[in-house]
């Protein structure tokens, strides 16, 4: 999460004609688009906020602009640096560091035609966000595909490649430290990276920080006046200066103090100063956090009981994104009550509106959507402490369960929009309240696309809770089906990989071997497809063990066959044939002829690879015989053709020719023209080898004609 912007939140009525503050929104996944001049516009993973009022920061802005032009340590030799210049805006949460960064980005935007990429490196819970997730979001914004489950090193390399040759701005907000920033830095000297952090980026060379302190008295009073109005400041300037000193010039504290005044038109500056002074300092907290704590407490303590509880619950929102639906579910109140509370919190400076979240907030309430908000990062620890100290653990879990249950219902409604009108799924959704229905498939797809990060975070919340019965699995199952329905397997693969990992965590913790085997198989399949063969082997073995423990024979067979395929990919043909043989025994025991025939063929191929011709011939004969018993004429012809090829390799040329001719007779009954063409060409080679060129020419001409007539 990011800081409260200077002047952030919604201004009071007397100041709404002035520029309102804002802050960076949550990452969204949007494709890049071509510009008219041929450059590529890179939409940000988070939409830029409205222009913020920057009070007293012109000197810092000027210093940052000058630092861009400064010769770096890596260019003192006269050679241009290989990496992007990194600007650091350092300051405590609440110092207006994000607002300053946004002001800088607005001034620089015209010099970087390839756009701005924005993301936040701290998660909802105040912990560092997973760098792999951040890198993937940035790649998505750049229109670059990344393999599901790819490690950070691979994602970093892809990100650097995607930014090479571009002139773009990269804004990394609320960075916990250099270890989260370094993997995201592009090797592109024409790009500029702006980082907001509390401390230095030790380990990243040539970074000169712009350290923010409190605003000077004049700027602090100016910010306070934008909320309280000029009249009260004019009649009591001395108290206004005292309040600025009491808030230590911290923009976030001044915003809350101004919001307190804006909600009380009849209160004086003296009343505000007295209220601030009456708040006892927090136990065990440093002096630096006291001004923000006091300003927050006077606003919070004045809230009605219901509103105070709603505010406490806001820190539980998935992805940190708040809307009426989420708050309604958390607090167990109506949508109208939740919407009103969110609006009032914004008036007080407790929340900030999120710009550009049309898709993310297109909640299925007819044509109307609910605005989205975020709790400022500097306030999140204070609100979280209140939640833990005030709410019972059982009530917190109940609120979480209500929110996740609402998410499941929305996902079911979203997936149903992919079904045809009148289908059972659409009829079931039609019975839901209007607030849970989507007006169209496009609206549902837009909601899913915009809420993707929030939904994945909801799944993580459900898994981390560990006490929500089967709700966590219901949520992940609903999200999986919805992603597949709207996006398809390929586009949804990265998110599905994440969900399979979460399902594995749940299954392992609850000792559910059947679900554990399914999750391991799905993860291993992705690992195998993306070249992570050793990881795939480990997971296939784990899946086999879990499937056997659950007595799940289909999963056991799949794991055995997958192990054979993975060893084949490693060209370990002996082990491949061994695992295929174990899978074959299981298939034969279950009477699954088609699968058994396929495995006979794979054993034959593996044996042929190592020159074990007798075993290969035996396996292919068994495959052809099993296909014949199963009534699969085409399969029988293919297996017989492969048998002929193995016989040819083994030196049995005449027998190979007879077998190929037998396969030709079989394939004619199956009406497989391309397979017939392949067999005729193989027969032609055999006839030439045995000294019959005329017959060979006849078969070759017929085979080539068939290939020409059936190119696909």
C-alpha cells in the first residue's frame, strides 16, 4: 500500500474547486497499445491519481529534476551507463512521498513517450509483496507473456528484455528495500526508475536519495486551509501555526486534522488544537509517529460506533481495495450503509478514492458501479491495531467468511454469464439479488479482469485463515472455473498455477491426499510444459505417493504415465519404459484397453530408442492387438505401421514390408488418408530396398498424391 498523498482524499465543499489529492491505485493487468507515432504506450499496472496539491515541495522537485541530468558514477569515464537511472524519494509513511513522486511523474511524462508503469511493492498486510508477482504484472502491462510458475530470475530477464529500447518511467511505490527493487530494474538507459521507500536502497549503486521531512509552517498552514477553509485560518493564524507544529508538518496528519475541521464547520482552530493535545501518546511508539497517531485518534474517536467498526474492518479487504460490496460483506450491513460510510471516510481523509478503476469497480448492480477506495498505507498499521485490540477473533473470522462467501457468489454469477441464455446456470443466477448479477458477458469479463489481483488475494486470505471449513476450496474452485470460462486455459495458466499451489497448501495442511495428488499433478504438468523437468519429476512422485495413499487409481495411473513421459523428455529411455510398464499394469487391471494400447506403444518407442528391438517389436505387436480388440481400426493401423518401422530398423526387411502392407489394408478401412500416404511411402522405401522399383514408384506416386490432396 502507498502513503496518503499531500492533500489526498476528497476535499471539503469549500475547497472542491481546488486540485484534489490522490495516490497510486492497485496494479491492473492491461495490454499495451500502439501509438500513432509508432511507439508503444505502456499503460500502468496502477492508474495515476488525479493531480495532487503539492504544498512546499518545489525545492525537492527541482532537486529531483536536477538529479536526472547529473552525471552518474558509471558514466564518469565518458561511456553511457547500461542501466536506468534510479531516483529515490525517501521518507516516513505520511510524509507525502507518493504525492511528490506523482508530481514528478506528471512533469516528466512528456519526456518519456513509452508511458509510465506503476506498482506497489508492499502488500495489503504490510509485508513485502512477492517480487515474482510484481514482475509478472509489469510484464502483463508491457504485453509480454511469461511462462506460468517461472522463477524470479527468468521473470527479471524477461522484464529487462521487454523494456530494452524503450523510453519509459517505472514507479515503484512503498519499496521495503533494495532486494525488492533490484530484480525490477531495467537495463535500459533511456528509462527512469522512481522509487519511494522509507530508507536507503543499500546495494543499488548510484542512488542519491531525496529525503523528505515535515512541511515548513507556511506550507503546512496552506494545506490545512485547503480543508478548513481560509476564514478560520485568517482569524487565528497563531493557532494554525501551532497546529502545524503539533502535526510536525506531516501531510497525512494535517489532512486528518483538516478533515476533522471540515466535518465541524462550527469548531475553531483552538478546538482542534485542544483535541490534538488531549490525545495521550501511544505506548511504545517513537516520537515521529505521534503526530499522525493523534490526528488519527481525534477523527476515529469521533466516529459513531457502527462507522468505527466499519473502519476497523477495512484492513481486511482483499488487495486493499474497498468498495461497497466488500465493506457490506465484512460489516454485515447493507450496500447503502457501506457506500455512505466509505464516502464519509473519504471526506475525513481516512480513505482516498482510487482513480481509473472502472473495470475493477463495475460491480453487478445494473448499470451503476460502486466507487473504489484505499486505506492510506500510513494509516493501515493504526487501523490494524484497533481491529486486533477491539474485535474478538471469532468476529474477525466471521467477517472474513462473509466477505469470502460474497466473493464466491460473485464468481458464480460471473461464470454464468459465459453460458447461453436460458441455461441452468443463467437461471440460477437470475434468482440472485440484482446486486449480485451482471448485465452482460462483457461486464462480467471486465469485472473479472479488473478484480483479478483482488480475487487472487482473497484466495490467499482464505488459505491463510486455515479455519474456514471448505470455504477456501469453494472459492478457489469457483475462481478456477471462472478464469477458464472467460480467459481459456492458456491465458489463465499463470493464475491457475498460483491457485493450484494454494490448493496444495490446503490439501497438505488438512491431510487430503486425493486433493493433494490432483494439485501436484496440475503443477507438475505446467512444470513439464515449461521445461522445469526436475521440478516436474519431484511433483509427479509426490502425486503418486498421495494418490496411492488415497486409493485413487485414476490419479495413480496418470502419475505413473507422467513419470514415464518426463523421463522420456530427459531421454532416459530405460526408466521411461519402466514407468510406462507400471502404468500399463494398472490400466490392464482396470480393463482400460485404449489406455493400455497407448502405453504398449510408448514402451515400444522407448525400447526402440535404445536398440532393444525384440522388446520394441513385442510391445508394438501388443499395441496393435489391443487396438484391434478395442475396435480402434485407425489405432491398429498406426501401431502396425510402427511395428513395420521397428522391424525395418532391426534388419527384418521382408517381414517389415509384409507388416507395412498389412497396415495399409487396415488403414483403408479406417479412412485415414494421411496415414495411408505415410504407409505407402514406407512401403515404397521397402520395395526399393528389395529391388522392385516399379512397384515402389507406384506406391510413392499414390502416397505423394494423397499428401497433396490432404495437406492437413
